[in-house]
C-alpha cells in the first residue's frame, strides 16, 4: 500500500514538473487573463492564492492519492496564482524572471507538500503610508501593523511601529499593543485613522503604556499631529518558507487589477529578519 502511494506521488510529480519547467510565462498569462476578475480585497487574494472559493477562508489541497484530482487542482492553481501577479511589472523578456516564477510555482504548488497562506498566519504585515498635518504642513507617517492571535481562535490587527523621517519618529510597540478588530482591513484601515485622531482613544492608550512614552501618541493627543488620510497600503507576506511577497492595490480597467502581487523574492530566515528591521516590524 505504501509503495502504491509513493508511486502515485512520483507519477504526479513526474507529470507535473516537466510541464512547469518548460512552461512559458505567456501561456499562464493568456489563460489567467480569462480566468479571474478583479481581486476585491486581501481575503479574496488569500483564497485565490490557495485555490479556494472567494470568501471561504478555507485551506485544503486535492487528495495526492488521486492522481487525476491532484493534477487538476495543481493546474487550476497555476492559473489562479499567475492571475494574482501584477502583469504590468512582469518583464516578459527576462529569462531570470520566468525562472523565478517557475521555481515559485514548483515550491508552492507541490503535489505532496503544497504551501498556503492564511489570514491567521502571524508573519504577514500591513504597511500604511499616511498623510498627516503637523505645524501647518503635510507630512508622511508610516504605520506597520501585524495580525496576532489573541487565543481561542480570535485574531486582531496590532500596531507594530510608527516611522517618519519628517516627524523624526522611529518607535516600536512591544508589550504596548494597540489592538484593532480583524475586519479593520476591510475598510482600508479607516478605523485606525479614526481611532488615532480620537483624543479619548489615544488618551486611554497613553495612560496604559508601559515603559517609555510614545512620541506619536503624545503628538496626536495634543493635536500637534492629525492624520489626514491613509494612502498606499502594502501587505508583506513572509510566512512562506524561502519567499517574501508584497501585495498592493492596482486600479485599472482590466481583469488583472485589484490586490495583486508586486514583489516576489527568494529569502532565507536571515534575510527575512533583516527585511523586518528595514520594515520597522521587528
């Protein structure tokens, strides 16, 4: 029975790998262009990445013992994965780009150990680039947030850091988590802006801080800084072994639009640690 199972896996992998290795980016692009529509929110991005129905939030792969089912799942997932790339950033003439995408697909869409992403994962982040008013001038403030597990199946977004060269701010929140509901991203983090501009909310957080005071919260409480808008939002996914990917919103009249994968880069654990430092998420 074990031999039969291993043989089945080998057959699947043997059929699949040559197809991927020889696959051209153009073929995936043509198929993917007709496969899916605009990716409306980050949850739909996650579902499509996992080859699951949009809005399901589920994660499961095909039965590897069923060769036909497994091949069908992997083939469909290839097209869906490629539909998530921002095709405007894919250099069709660069052989190294094609090779990187091929390698990514082989590792993510494996017949025996497929890799998925989940909303509940701990190592993904939202970077909010904010416009703020300070001293009568418009300045920039970056806020990095992370999904955390509060226990008993409850998740929340928390603020990890504020950073601004304009305001000379560089602070992390360790042990002073500023929590927001898991649905906060559904309104492009509008609740974060409203809360930070609410003196009663910020006063309450300042009163509960442990250790050093927060320069950012103090300026918000005193009215010296006011958040005008949240501009660009970037999601950083680091939970996949060996890879970092970022997702941004692309607004254009095309099926290849909405929340799309912009940056894809191989990365070991040491490189990920450095990446988090540069993101102010460590």
